[in-house]
C-alpha cells in the first residue's frame, strides 16, 4: 500500500486510544524510565505481545499499538525491534495528522521520552538529551485537564533522564542543577532519587559534604531509610570519619528488628577503624544473636552464609593475632 493510498483510509475509532489506555501506558513508561526494566517484566515477552499483535493485525494503521509494542520490546531489551516500532508509530501518526485528526498529537511527545530512554539504554546520551529536550520544549497541544495531568506525571521522569544524560556526557554542573530541579519538582521523591543525586555529588563532583547534606535531607523527609544511611556511612568511612559512620550505623542497628546483619556490618566498620577488640566482641555478639534465632530461620541460606562470614572474620583475626604474637616473641628473644 502506497503512502497516498494509505492517506485515503478513514481512521476508525479503534485507532484512537482510550484515555485509560493512554494513562496506563504512561504510568508504565514512568515506572520503567525511573526504575528500569523490572517494572513491566511480568510474564514472557510472547504472552505480552500476543494481544497487541492481534490488535495490530486488525488495525495495522494504529500508531498507538505500535508504540505500546515498542515499549514491550524495550523493556525486554530488544532495542532494534523497539526502534522499528517507534519509527512506525511516528510514521503512522504523521499520516493521521495529515488527515487533521487532533488526538494523535499528544502521543508524539510520549514517543520522545521512549526514544530518550532507549538511547540511554544503548549508551547514546547525546541523542537521549536531544529527545528529552524535544519533549520538554513542546507546547501543550491539548488543554483538557486529564491531558495536562498526564503530562505533569511524566515531567519528573523527563528531568531525571536529562540529568543522567548530562552527567554521562560530562556536563557535571548542569547535571547537578537538573538533578536538584528534579528533586525540587517531584511531589514525592523516592529514596532512589536521593541516592542517585548523592552518588553524583560524591563520585562525579567529588563533593562528599554536599552528598551527605543531601542524604540527611532525604533522611529528614523520608525517615530513617537504610539505603540512604548506608551510603552516608560509606562516605563517612571513606573520609576517615569513623566515629560519625559508627554513630549513623547505631541508628540503623537500634531500628532493626533482626540485629544479626547490622551487628556484622558494625563489626566490619569497627575493624576498618582499627578498633579490633570492639570488632571481635561485636562479631561474637552477632553469632550469639544468630544462635538465638528459631531453627528454621538459622537454616536459611542467608543466615547460614552470614554465620560462615562471621566465623571466617573471627578466624582471620585470631590468625593475625597469633602471627603478631609470634613476631613479638622472636623480637624479644633476639634482644636477649
């Protein structure tokens, strides 16, 4: 079928996605752009594609269905097929626009975000930046309340992609500014966003003070989140601020219902801080805690592995102590 022949086809109502379908797909896009491929990875690719392929066979000019299928391919990291479907969706939409159909206009901006994420996944941040800027710079073509809410939902994701792309191409200051804008404009920022920005400060900008300040901001806003405090502990240890790290870790230990893992972590921190006696005592406390657990818990793989690690640490500490004692004895004998 030629382009001219296709343009004569009258689009039926099934071509135009329902608002609920579009919102659900946008929610999926938001989740996957933010959290990665696990967000929509339910079931096999074949089982997910089957209903969409069936709809496409009945409506081969349905641009929205090609976009949906492209999203599935991207989620399963088949980027070539995703790219093909995005291109097809854009081509079909362009033909729909020639017929002056109003509703397809909004889809194009969502495809811009899909392209941006695909380019990020394939290590092409420059093209990702172009795509996300294209999305952000588009005027709102539809003014109804539902459409504006949908766009509002995706804006934090667009800003986050932009920050990541800027960081990848080495524009660190712009990236940090974009990250902070994302944090400030996201209604309910999650811990992962605070982590990502703090890591950028610490690893890319080499400013651990600002990283810690941001983590503390997140802890104040969200509560004592383990991942945020753990990163703060790591940064404090890397700076040689052992007591500050231990103080932070104690908060996590006191909060934990199950203490054995946090006791192991504390013993490791004490060991790194050269506080060997305290480290040994804490390792032993962790073993006692494990021994007090119900037998079915003690026999889980995680607890068995933890016990093995603790015993290995204690064995290594005893070995070093014996070696040091032998050296001291030899030195004393030579002196006599």
